[in-house]
């Protein structure tokens, strides 16, 4: 039996994961509610602090790096303030940003979550404002993105393709990296919010329950998931089911239900799917089986949903969670 804790300590640091797809700046605007406005029946928020964190594909990369792996991110940002803040943030977490394309025609997709509360009280999210890039990339930017994706894939031990439908994760880019993954026999994992059936032929995919329901309808079972795995041409399909854990559908294996770990009352599920696919990919890059890597991803998911905001998991947290279950 594989010692998962030992794998985290000894194998993760030498495993390189290329994360290719949609890069998002997750901003948190914190403020204190001071009074009600005289202009309208709304609260006035006195701004305290704004924090910019890696989101979407960038969050998956940050999780690979926080777990001790070598993370390389490929995507597109705009030549703007939020793009620079995002690059700086990823660099501080240890992510290789040398393959990120700065396209002057684009703006950096940014999700602003406004957190408000009384002084000395917990802040709660009251609204989210999304600034989505609506400009097509330049021809040069698109070509550079594909070239960089190929270059990153050629030196990776596993690849994550992260599609949030913001333009970087398209069929042409996927076809290019799938060819590399097939030739090099390395895992290619897909996380697609709305278009999973567009990206067939990967090693695995990690949709959540809602994303699977969009394809199969409510009340889907293991047999339907097995048919979906076959239709997508996957070796495995890892479905995350919130506080009900995960279901691993693997070729030539019976369905494997993985019970959730930790509390069944999540604090914040923001970016949990990014953490799951990051840990899953890092496990596969380190030589674990689908089942073993899924167990690690399940632990990581259980840890990160107990943290507020876009968050990452550290090796000692993951090892602690594994040991806590083993010692029961």
C-alpha cells in the first residue's frame, strides 16, 4: 500500500504540473459599514483593504505550488493593473509565470467580491462584481498562447486544462496539448465549467455534481457516469459531490465512492474545484494511481472549504488530514 504522506513529502517537490487555461484575478474588497446613505436606502461601506488573489487556472497553479509541486501557468492577461497584481501574486506563491501571455487587446478577467461588516465583526460577502474580458485576443496573442502551452506541456509530468469559458481554453489549444500528452504518456486532466463534452480524449476530468447534471440531468447514477466517461474517452472521471464526497469512475473498475472528510458544513466553496484538480494532478504526476490521487484530492477539498475566500492547502495540512483519518 502506498504511503500517501511519504509521497507528499518526497515526490511532490519534483513533480511538475503545467496549468493551461483561463486566468482570473480574484479580488476581495473589505470594508466597514458606517451608516445608511441619505441618497438611497443603502449602507455606506468605508473601504479598508483590497486583496488580489489567483483565481480559476491561476488558483489551481497556486495550489500545486502550495503543496510543494512545481507549477507552470499558461494563459492570457491584459496589460493592466489587475494583470500585474495577479502576476505578482502568483510569483510570490512560487508559480512559474514565464509562459503567461500579456495581450494588449485583452483585459484581465477580474471577480470582485465585496465583503462588508460592522467594526470588529466578521465580514460577509454582500455582492460580487465581474469584469470579464470581452475583446478577442490578437492573432499574435493567440498564437503565442498555443506555442507557450506546447512548450510547457513538453516539460511537464501532468497537465491541467482549466476552462472557465473566458477565451484561453479553446479547442485548438486543447488539441495541441492533447497531442503532446499522448506522445509523452503523461496525464491530461480537464476542468470545464460548461463545455466538458468539447474536450474529449483526456486522461481524466473533475466535474462537480452541478456540471454533471447539466449533461446527464438530475438524479444521475454510476451507470450514467460510466457512459459519460466512455463518451468523453477518459480513463477516469472524478465527480465531486460536495459534502457527500466524490465518486471515481475508472475504466475497467467498479465505481468507487470516496466519503467526504472533515466537517459537512463548508465555510466557503470558492475555488474548491481548483484545489481538487491541482491535488489530483500532482498525485498522478508523482506516480499515484487514480484511486490514490483521488483520495488525496478528497482530503485537500475537505480542508480548503473550511477556509474563507480563494485559498490553498499546505503539505502539513494534507498530511495531518490523512493521519487523522488513519488514526480513527
